[in-house]
């Protein structure tokens, strides 16, 4: 049978490849602070406060999480509005949108904020341009940035099919089992939160499994099926549309 692809979602915090006009972010304890404008890697933006990230190779980026500057006396430097561009070659840039970032709350429990959900955006380079801050007249700052991306692998020979997709209230999984056993189906949202799980005994051979997804909201999800040995049979992008 044809092999399928499955992927796992990972958080990738990249500080050592962040290039800014003032200083490189090389430590979790050192926030990026820019107090002067410099030519943006995207020439159309001219002089600006910016950070460019090199992910090493083209990735499937799902979302971006940012920790704003949360230090007493520096929170006004924190980014309030960020213009996001992406590129596969570092020269030709595409705009993903303008995003709002909350101000750091000043507490020791501050855990960052979701900047953007991007679906599956193909990019090697991410360019963050701060277009507004939380009140500082000349300086812009970000503490840390994390990227959630999909990493692809090739599983064993069993295949997994899903229909209909996009789904409304129900979708069906079709797959093959090498032996009698149990499968586990898990559905995660784009933040990696598990929103659905089902275990089902299945006999050897071709099988189908109906899933009730009526409680899931519209959007994109990641479905993963494993056998009783926790071996991944397959994974699919599940779209819910009503």
C-alpha cells in the first residue's frame, strides 16, 4: 500500500539566528531593544525597527508566539503592532498581515502571547517590523519569539484516508491494520491543545472508523492515529467548515 506522511507539532525558539539592526538576540535573558531606525531587509519598508529570523530551511509555520518586553521601566518599549513578512530566499518578501501584541503585564507569571495563527505558511525567513509600541517615543523591544511548525516524517506502509474533508459534523477514517488491536485517534488544534480523543478496538485488515466532530468549531486541526504500540499509522489536516 502507498505510504503516507505524518507530522508532529514542535515549538522552535530561535534566538541565535535573529538579526536586528541594533544587536543580535543571543540569550533568553537579553531582550531585543532598538532605539534607532535602520534599512529594513524588505526595501519597501525603508528605515524601521525590525528583526529577521532564519529558520535554516523552509518550514511549515503554523503560529508565532512572542514574549513582549516585561521589565519594569521598559514595558512601554514593548511592541504593540507588528507587520509580518515571510520569504523562502531572504530577498523576495510576502506580507502575512499586521498583528496586535498585548503589553507585558509586569508579573513574574507572564508567559507570552500568540501573535498569529498562520495555517501552514511555507517560509525560511520571518521578518518582524515593529510599527507601533506601547508609548515609548523612540525605542521598540521584544523579549523572545517562538515558532510552532510542522515536521514531516514517513511512517510505515499503512495508509490513512479521511473523508469528507472539509467535514461538517462527521468524518470517516479508512486504514489498514496488520493485526487485531486498538487504535487511538487524537485531534489537536493549531496551538497543540488536544480537543478530541477516541480509542477503538479494530480487527486485522481494511477498516473504517466514523468520528463525530460536531463539537469542534470551524477551522484547521491536526488528526493523528496510533496503534496499540503508540506507532503512528498516519496523520491528516482536518478542516471543519459549516
